[in-house]
């Protein structure tokens, strides 16, 4: 497209998502794969549970032996020992016998059901009990007799082999995002690691000779660097491993060498500042000719967008691996809004997520006066969203330097390109910043 | 309370939240404070912006000099040099003069407004221009004459000192959760570090001699440890720094010494398994007498809750620092549901967050048959929530060993204590697992 083309927000995002591809998958240990997208279909290798087992602490019995049992006329069974989870032993329950069994322990051969300990005298020869004596108090295991006060149907309190999932069934589909329950299932079927798309490594640089590190003395004419902090934090929130390089002075050579230096650890580069029409806009100066012109998609293109804030933007790729780079404007609100609209989707596309953008909602505008918006530009104003009321209230003005208002907002109010005024009470679209 | 008391879900949670207090605040660097709760009111030390500055790349002028300017009869001004952001120099704009100025650079003395470069000939003596020549192409700065094609009102394109926030104003209140925009504001006012409540360190242990590490060969009668993975991941999701110790065998002495060993890095301990009525329930055996009986709130109390799954639970504190410990049941679904209901709120209370529990919603039950639920117990079933339709569909059955169903759920369906059946189409409460 020519240099005079003004890009819409949708066109710019489409261009980015068309060029940013999911990262190559790698094998990761389960806890390192948290939040990542699975790239393989996972089939269950062994049924779950792997064997019939008890769902209660109690006694494994033959149903005929406890048929008709009651508190007055309990079934009296010979206790042949313990079946504990993890050390099943080799007991077989014969007629008139019972094995003391723990939750999760395999149902021993011969047994057909489990009666909970609360339905028995616990082998103490007295009334019903609520609990077993600890194994450590009688390490030889249970012996003697147990009185059972209730009958049990076949398979009562038995969890059947394969009742959760069966061998050969699909456990999880490729594309699943791995949260705690999905990691639980993978662990339960024995997977110690899985193939996922890794979290992208995002390098954040701010540019500007006027930028001073917070906590230091502020020289005259300087301001504190805030963009590199905000965008590093925002990149992490989006799912990335983010590195804050901090502020680089307005010198094209320094910027170029800093970026080249950082490429080794970057799946995505984000810069702020230096992309407009000024004489010291070094990001534009340093990067607009770095592409290999013979290679499609290489090099950074600088554009004007039909949006406010965030009009000047750069996007392209850089370095031998064609690492994507987004060059955002330098005003704090502009860079943050640009991050939400363009960088967050790029990060989530690198992760292989389908859902790349923030959720939106429709809300009633709560304001004393109409909002005005420039014609031909999509405007993003800061607001506070009231979910209960389905309403949004503007916070602060449209100025792209108003950081305090941004810090008290939780939504962006979207005013479309062809709208120049929004009346109080009108319905607007809001981007929920979460 | 006596040993026969059956605790409600609400009573147990109230007991936990009454005993778990926010961690002592510490001073953290901005990016380490992400997601943490601020404990100090932050006052603005220096107004923002700290000086009047240009919002555009253009020329700083005196308004009288450009009054009545048009494209046909431009105002012709003497260019006295550059004012760049970060290196303001000492120019003063006199009558008939202009200084070339960059976005963010201080408005020089004498100037009253900024005209954007697009309203001028950029000093080239031809028509209107869209951009400035790079500084690097003419390092001596701008000289000669500029033609201005439009008038400017006083203060046009000038961002006034203090127009974002003024010195002495409140920037952020204690209690604010620090996300990217709040970190931006802190950085912008020069704060390099802040006092916040740190993320709690949570140690997760599963217990059971039947547990094998995923990825290893599964011995007969064993199952894979999944709880320690699920709860470590869930603790991280809740905001904690989580350490997975893994599975400990059913031996009280081993468990006690493992816990003592871990106390040094724990703000909260979570165990799974060994809390019921079996003979090998070593968590109960190991921990129910560890408290110093003379000291209020010390020691772990084991209880029965009126809930399903998750009936047996332990809670108390342990060690010289009275570190809180939650002992959850061992069935995977029971432990996960218990985590969501009790551990997540505990973690968030340690962080000082007000909003400790998952959000809930009302939804229409979508099912072919009624749900049945035991009388006197609050039941939590797994479901899939459809926000658009305001409906929830049960996934899998009530069995507390059904991990596969849990991995396909995104909500818990709550069936109250006094409800034994829920008809299809009825409204139910759902806990949104997010």
C-alpha cells in the first residue's frame, strides 16, 4: 500500500495476524506447560482407574455373606488382613471372610463389594464405629472378626476400572489450553511432559532521550519512563515471558545495536516512541530500511492509522529469523491502547490461542455531556465499566498523556470512525481490560 | 466445637478466613509488585507532566506572529533552532521567531503555542509537508525560515504542567491491585519501588503410598499422582508462588519431617489425602496432635463437612510461625473442589485481596434427567457454562474420581443442602472456574 494510505484498526490488526504465526511446539514438563496450548491429541494409554478399587474405608466382602445383615443380627466375618492403597498384598476373600480395605486400594479377588467402616463394629466387638484404628497402632494389620450391620449390593462402593476414562479414549484434543484440571488429567494418565506451544519471549524497549528511570533524580526537561514497565507487565498478563530492556536514547545507531543485541532472546519485539513525524523519531529512522527488500515480509513499515490515540504505528519483522516487531507510539496512553489492540493479539497468536483479543460488551454511556470524537478516526476513551448496570462512565479526557485516568479505568470506550458525537445514554462498545 | 459437629461449607470457610491474615508488606521493585496489593497511599511528588510541553512535532511560536496566516499568505518566521525531548537547550522565542519542537519537548520561553509540522512548509520553502527531516541528516538543527499556513490559539498543542496529575494529589489508594496501568502511573511519578503485600509461597504435598510420579512405570495397585500438579497450578493461578513437593508415602514420621523441612519456604501448606477414617490416613495421624495445646489457634483440627465431594477436611496452623495448613481429601475431584472453595480464598486473603472467591452466576440447568443430591449436604457437580444462554450442562457424574470430566468442565454446579433433586430447566447457582 502507498504511503498515503490511512490504515483502519481492523486492517492493521489483520496485517499483523496474517504475519505472526504460532511458535514451534516443544516438549515441556507439566507445570511448565501451564497456560499453554496443547498441539497433540492425547489418547489414554491405561484405563483410569487402572483397577477396580474401593471408594471408601471399610471391608471388602462377598455379598452373600452380608445379605440380610442388620444391627440386631450382624453378619460376623473373619478378617483376613489389610488391603492398603499402594501395597495391595495378595489376599483373596473367601466365603465368610472380609479384608479391611482403604479408599483407593484394589478390590481383592473374591470380594464383590465394600461395606464402609461406619456400617461395622470396626472389629472391636462393640457397636458401630466412625473410624478405623491407625495402622501404626497395630502394624500387623486387622485380624479377628468384624460385625457388619448392613447388606451391600454387588459393586457397592467399588470404582470400576476404566469408569473415569478407558484406554484408547481421547483424553484431550490438540488446541486445549492447559489449566489445572487438564494438567490433573494428563498427570493421572501418566504423562510427565507434553508438546505445547511455548510462551513467547517478548522484549520491550522504550525510546526517548527525555526518559529517566523511576527512582532516579529527574533532570530538567525529562520525564520518567513508564511505558517499558506498563508494557512488560501487560505482556506478562497476556501470557508472555517479558523482558524489559528499558529506555534507549534517541540515537538510531544505539537503537539498532540494542535491538540486534536483544534478538537472541526475542520471539517478538515491542518498541515505544520515535514513530511519528519529528526530526528525532529514531525508531522510524533506524528501522524503516533494515529489511531485505528482496524478501517478502521483511523490514518494518511505518503507517498512519485511523485511530485516536495511536495514529503512528510500525509493524514488520527484523533480523535473520524475521522476528516480528511492533513499533508503538510513545505517549503512554497511546502505547498502552496500541498494546491492547495489536500486541496482545500478536502474543496470543504466537501462543496458538484462538481467542486473541480482549472481550467486548455493549454498555450505556453515563456522562453529563456528549462525547465528541474526530471524524474518520476510531477513538478509544478510558472508562469505568459497571457490569451490573451495563453502563460505562468516561474517566479523564481524550489526551494521550493522561496516565492517572488510565490507572483508574478498566475499559476502553470505542467510538466508531463515522461517529463524531455520542450522547449520554447511548449504547457504546467497550473493550474490557480485565 | 465437638467432634460430632458437622461443619457447613460457610462455617469452614469463615473459620479459615478468620485465621488467615494478610502477609506483612515488603518493598518491591515495580515489576515484582505486579498483581500485588498496595499498602500505602501514593501521593504525587511532582506534577505530571512536570513542565509545559508540546503534544505535536512542529514549531513553537508566538500567537500574534501566526494570526491570520493562510496557505496563500503564510506567516514567515525565523527558525532559531531545535527543541528536542530530553535536551531542551536554552532557546527563547522572540517576536517573528519560531523554534522547531518535538513531541514531549518543553515549550521554550516566549512561545505560546505549537503549530504542527503539517501546517507548515517544514522550512523547505515549498508547499505543506507531512514530516520533518531527520535530525541526523542535519545535525546542526533547524535554521532558516519556516512558512506557517494556519493560525494557532494560545496554548494550542501544549500539554500543561500538572494537567495529568498535580503534586500533592493522591495517585493511588492503599488497597489498589497493581496491574499494568497502575504500574505505569507509579513509574510516571518516579516511584521505582512500592510497599505491597507479597505473593504467598504455597507448598503443595500429596500423600499416598499408591502414588507414582507421571512419566514413570506404574506398579501394580498404584495410580499416578495428579493432585500435586493440579493444586500447584491452581495455586499459581490464584496468585501464589507455588512449590510442588510431590507425593509422600503413608508414613506419619516421613510426613511430619517433610512438612517441618518445607516450613522455611511456606506461607501456606496444602496437603491432599490421608484425612478420612482409614487406618492409613497419616495426615490426620501425623498432624492432629502437633499443636501446642496452650496456644490458641495452634494445631490442625480434622472435621467433617456437609459437602460432597470434600467431606473430610483439616485446617489449622503448624510450626513456630503458626503457618496455616489446609489438609484436603485425596480424591482428585474432592481435592480440586476443596482448593477452589477454601485454598483459593486463603491465598487471596494472604495477598490482602478483598475479592477472595470465584465469581458465581445463576444459570438454567440443561439436563435430560433431574440431578439428585444427598440431603443435608451441599453438592458441587462439574458443568459447562454457556454465558450467552445463561445455562449450565452437567459434565460426568458425581464420582469424586472422575478427572476426565473435571478436565472438560468450566464451572461447578451448586446444589444446596436442603435440595435433593434439581429438575431440568430449574435455576441453579454456578461457580465460574474462569
